[in-house]
C-alpha cells in the first residue's frame, strides 16, 4: 500500500524507519527485482489492500485502502485508511508523502509518514492495465498485494502468491484483511472530494 504502497505500501505504508522491523520474508541476501518502469500518472488513485505481511503499524486493520495523488511540489500525497478490528470499527487515517528514490527508476519510491524518515516502496509486479500491484522493499520485511477491486478473487491471490514464492518469499502467515463487497459499498470518509469516480 503506498503504506500498502505508496498501507505499502502499502502500499498501507512503510514506517520502518521509526519502528522495530518485522522479520525478513525473503530468502537470500539479494534484493527482489522490480518491474522495469511505472507510469506514475496511471498508478495514482485508490488501491485496496488484499494481503500484507504482519507488522505493528497495521495491527487489527480491516478495509485498508491507500489513495495517491500529486502534491503541488511534484511529490505524491499518500492517504492510508484503516478501520480498526472490523469494517464497522473506528476509522483511522494517516497522511504521508512519496517520492522517487531515483528519478531514473520509477519502480522504486520512498514513503514517509514521519517527517524526514522514509521507507522503501518497491513495485515488484504490476498489471498491464494497472489493476493490481505487488509491493515490497529491499529486505523483504514488508509486503503488500494491492488491487483496484476490493474483491479480486481467490485465483488472483493464488497467482500473486505463486509469483512471490518464485522470488523466494515466505508467504505463510500473510494477513488478508476484510474488504468491502464493492467499490460502491466502501465509505468515502477520509478521501478527497472526487477521489472515487
């Protein structure tokens, strides 16, 4: 999410610079490969968190979404939403910013929710039509599966898990938050006006 990306990144996302890190889920020492390039204009908008690796800053989060839009300074505004413990729970909204770590590599971003501290947000897999994405970071500690559809189906999830396993990721114990039945069923609180078309 970008908290998962940009919760993630989720990606729901990375707050690793300020919190204890979860265990590495990636076998070996080599960082995971990313997609060749990302059209950030197409990547913006609303994403639903379909799965995530366990970490403290999303504990108990359900119905997680991430929304990205450009800021006036050219960086990306990140709005992550989470309903605590259930879809009927209390809404928690966190706002951060994302930027390219290297202007020449559009698949690797950095996300910050705490001032000068940035976490890596790497896009490992991306649908040709930008309908879903898989986000992680160099050490494999954080991981998100994102979709434009809150209910992409079991076959979609199995395909993404197979992809991650092929890269050496341990996908056991991933969290699959409850999600809305449809985009229309999702509350819009915490999102900018016009965010949902």
